[in-house]
């Protein structure tokens, strides 16, 4: 009798234990299912998104946008400031010059070339003013802009400067001097005196031409020059 009762209690205990384990497993499965179903809602347009997840997503988007280069369109002006003087007489064809960007160059809402960025250029033509004819010529080209430590090649229209010579005026003064010399020579008795007078007059005329105000082209240090891009410029970030 006792053995039957003991067996009965043992069976009841085992049944109770089995029921408890089954209930616990069902509860865990239900909780996992609920969590799994809730997760898509976190990724659905950011609803329920945690601050950390949102921060990581925005950082990734910003980093991706930062990789895209800035394109400065053709026709954009770039104003530079010379670091040293250049000129039709000071410089020779092929000389290089340097300077810095005088003001920010923007593309859209971004600064593509910051103020102060270094530049390099070349004197493509330099001719001094002629003594009796021919004007002064100076032509310069912007070659590159230094951005983030690297020289970026630039395609921009060259800048040309010209100063007309005083050749015609010089000839008139020289001719006038010769005529005046001839008059002096005639008064001296003609012949040899006329030749001497003419030579003296011509010399006076040419000497006068040296003071007629002929000017060379000079661009002093810290002068501003504006170049216009002829081709789009790609700036990597």
C-alpha cells in the first residue's frame, strides 16, 4: 500500500515538473517572437530608432556625401593676389610666379577653394617697350591651385596686358628736330653747316622722345588678378 502511494506521488511530481518546464518554454518563445516582430518597426523610416543607431546612420550618410568631389563650373572667376611683382620688362617669357587666392571660391553651398590657398602661374609672354616703336606686352597664365597640400591643375583663360608704344610721336619729334636743325644749318651758311645742324636736331628730337612718358607694364606685389575657368575644376574632399 505504501509503495503504491509513493509511486502515485512520484508520478504526480513528475507531471507537475513537466508542466512547469513546458509553460516556461512557451513564455520564452512568445517573448522572442514579440521582440522579432518589433524589430522591423525600428527600421521602418526610423520609427522607434535608438539615438545611437540614428547617429551612426547620419554619420555614415555624411561620410558618404563628403567623398563626392566638388565641381567648380567653367566660367567661375578665381581672384589671386601676387606675392611678387611681374612686368613686361621685369619678367621673361617662361618665368613662373606665385601668390594666393584672394577670396573664397564657392560651388553650390560649399567652399571649393578657400581664401589663402597657394597658386602657381607662368608668364607666357613678356616684351619690353620698344625704343622707337612697338608696345609693351605681358601675358600671364594660372597653372594650379594648392588644395589640401596638393597642386590641382587649372584650365583658365590667360590674362593679357598691352601698352602702346609712342613710335609715331617719337618720329614726329625726331623729324621736327631735324627740320629745326636744318634751319639752324641754313642760317650757318648751308652745306656742311646744314648737315651738322640736321644731325644735332635729330639728336635733340630723339633725346626728347626719352621723356615722352613711355611706360612699361608692371603688376606690383599684392596686385589682384582675376582668371576665369575655361574648363570645370574638380576638387576632391
